[in-house]
C-alpha cells in the first residue's frame, strides 16, 4: 500500500505540472498561435519575445526620444509614440505588438477605426485598466450636464485669480503648463469642496505623483501572478499615496460637515484626469501654437474683442467664436491630449477582413490618424487652422473617423461641448489681457503621462495686451 508521502508527492507533481502548462500556454503557446494567425491575414509586427513581448524595445525607443529636445515641428507621433511611428513604416497602417504576452492590435486605418468606435453590439468594450489606474481614477462617476455647466462661474473666478497673478510676470517668462494645471485644479477644488487650490494642493501633488509612477512603469512587465506576493518599491509608494489621498478627502468632508459633499468626492479622482490633466494639456498646446504662430493669435484676439470687448465672455455668445474654434480643432488634431483610444475583443470578432482573436487589445492611434497625409493632405504636419474654416465635416471630407479628439460613436466624450466652451472661455479671457511669444528657453519634447504633455513645460514671455498694436 502506497504511503501518504507518495500520494502527496504525486499530487504536488501534478499541481506543479498543471501550473507550468497554464503558464506556458499564457506566455508562449497562445502568443505564438495569435502571431501566426494574424500573419496569415497580412497583419505583421515585431516578433513576440518570451515574457516581455516588445516592451523592452518600446521602452528603449521612448527613453531615447525623451533624452533630448526635438526640432520645433508639429509631427508629434514620432515624439510621443516612436514605436508606432517606426513600426507603421515597416509593417503598414495596422500591425500587431506585444505588451508581455498580451496581444495588442494597432489600428490607424480610418475605415476600421469607424467600425470599432461606431459598433453598437459591444464587440469592442473599453480595455480593462490596471489596478493602479483604477485607484488613480476612482469609480468613474460622471458629472451630469447641469453640474458641468454649473462650474462655469467657478471657472471665471479661477481665471480672474490666474490673470491677476500674471501681473507679476509682465515681460517675464512663465511656464503656462504649470499655470494651467493650477487653474484647472482650482476649478475642481472649488467645485468639489468649496475650497481653493492651495487648500487642495497637497492632494493634487499626490495625484500628479501617482500619474508619474504609472507612466514611468508603463512598460514594465512582471511574471503573471507575482505581483500578489512581491511588491516593488513603486507599488508600495503608490499604495501609500492612495491611502493619504483617501484620508485627505475624508478630512475635507469632515471640515465642511456636508454630507452632500460625499457624492462629489467619489468622482474627484476621476475628474482629476478628465478635468485637470486633459484640460490643462489642451490649453497648454493651444497657447504654445499661438505663441509660435502669432498671426493666428492676433486673428483670434481680434475676434474676441469684436464680440466681447473687455467684458467677461458670455456662454450664449461664445459659440460664435469661429476663428478660435478653428484654432482649437487644429491644435486638437496635432496635439490631441488622448493619443490612444483603447478597446478590447472578448470573443473572436470579424473586423473588416481581419479575424481578431479573443482577448486581444485593440489600440487606435489618434495621432497617426490625425497626421496621415492621405487624409489631411500634404500639409498634414503643419499648423493650418484654415482647414477647419467650413467645419470638421468639410475638413475631413465627411470621414467621421479622421478626427478623434473626443472619440466617436456611442462612447464619444459626453462633455465635448462643455470642454470646447471651457477652452474658449479661458482663451478669450487670456487674449483680452495678454499677448505672448515663445521663450528662447523652451525645449520641444511632447511626451505622454496619461495625456500628451510637454516634458519640460511650455515657457512663454507675457506682455500686457496693447490695443494700439492691432
């Protein structure tokens, strides 16, 4: 009769064998099968490498591009996603890359983009985000339209505070990226907690650090399952920051003794990314472009002054700012805050002529679409706001998948109209009071830290607006 030790040894051996088979299936057999299937359909890409996929190559390209300032051009794709730029040239508009053993199908062909984003059968749900991003964004509660528009008075108040602060920088250099992050944080703080930016500054600093931790470790792949048992130093720092932020929110609520505030704090972290990071990024790149192309700055200011003079712009008339709308659209085309739209395929799906295997992530490169000469013409890499003179439909030749700053279809950014109005309001008040040129110290290096942002800030020289210059 076999001893218990033999039974135990057999069970242990079988358990280890099952774990090993599952592990190899995940990190080798499945990737090799998917790569072979996609290649048979004409979708190629860099070869899958055991465990890390293509993450080492991607990290190397990004480190190299970030190591030094770039030429002052608006071709942002090779600066922000050098791997996309390189592999599109080698493998074509659609290709396969690997994040560890996870297959990622990169799509830049407008017709396929339209099929993905306009799909109503939920064949392409949003990609499941990492636990770190979930912690950063909170539970994703969305503001109602009424709540968004109710923020406009707070936006005006915060803008007036910013413009008053700028009086100390007449003729001097100022980093507008830092300024716009303070501005958008101020709006969120006032709306969420009835407090100023300074009171919530510590929270926003911690949230900013969390975004940098995610960005710095974005292409760091671990052995599946090991994160449950072994935590890296950045994991520990991230968790400590999350705990401190939660405690700060609770203290703010207790201080005000308003139960109604609880609902707002639940989406405050989510609104940080959508409200602070995205808005600050968009405003920064628009002012950057206007500081380089001062002729368009003059045109936009003239339109604002003709419509509002020195009065605070009104919501009901701000939609009439046609030239500013053209400038905003062109900036969003070249420097879109959201450089990638992410979806996933949960079951085998037909995409045009391509059979996409289950559990494949689908990435849409908005930058590649926005800067494709076949769509936008030979001047696709130039700042030409006049291309939007007759609206987006005319500019894209009715190709709805050619311009994606707010996505497309059922998941289109619900706050698009509010975001445009908010941007027009901020730019109008700035143009009423100041002119600006790019500082000689500016180093051009667009990068991605959740949203597209300037790696070294954007320094401009501020001058009080002089009416006789127009």
